[in-house]
């Protein structure tokens, strides 16, 4: 059956495409990420090496399926974070508040870093298409990909 190779492909291509899109919005579109945007990227960062390991283990189908499934789980987690973030943007619920600095130094240095940082709010969607924000698209696409990977792995297991 071709379901395992397809699951591996989705597990690798989804996080690469969504991270590529996120970085395009950031560096080409000039939309710096908020804290919750970064939270959505971390599981995709984890999914890429897991999917690569799944490819490296093509000769051992059970192990390959395990790592493709772990990549799918990471993608699904990103999707859940994306849906939560979209809910914050639509003001369906309140988000978590966070303030972070990138370095140490004196109080004046930290204050200068904060003042020089672009203000990016988690509760305001900087871009949307058809009323769906970037976080919403991540939630929908990552969720669909995670479900597809799970379905393909279940089909592979039954075969």
C-alpha cells in the first residue's frame, strides 16, 4: 500500500510549507510574529526532523510509521495552538499574556530592547483572507494534515 509513503510525505511537506509561509509573512510581508505565533512554529520545528527520520527508516516500516506518526502529532499540536490563537484574535476567549526579552544586561539595556521591539499583539490578526487569520489557517491546515497522517497510518496498519 502507498499509504505509509503518503503519510511520510505529508508529515514532511506540511511543516516545511507552513514554516515557509510563516517566514514569508514575517520577512517579505513585514508581519513580525507575536508570542503565540512562535508557539505554533515550535511543533513544526519538531515535526521536520521526525519526518526526516521516518524517511531515513524506510527500510523498517514500523519504525518509519512511528516517526511519521510522531511528526503528525507535532503538526496536530501546532494546529491546536493555531486554533486557540485564532480564538484569541476573534476575541472568543482571552489569551495568555507574556513579555519577554532577548538578552540580559542592565535594566536600561532591557528597557531599550523592549522599546526597540515591534509591538505585535496576539489578540489582533495582522492579516486575513476570507475572514480567516494566519493562525486560523495554520489551525485548519495543520489539523487536516494531522488527521490525514493518522488516517493513512491506520490504513497502512490494517493492510
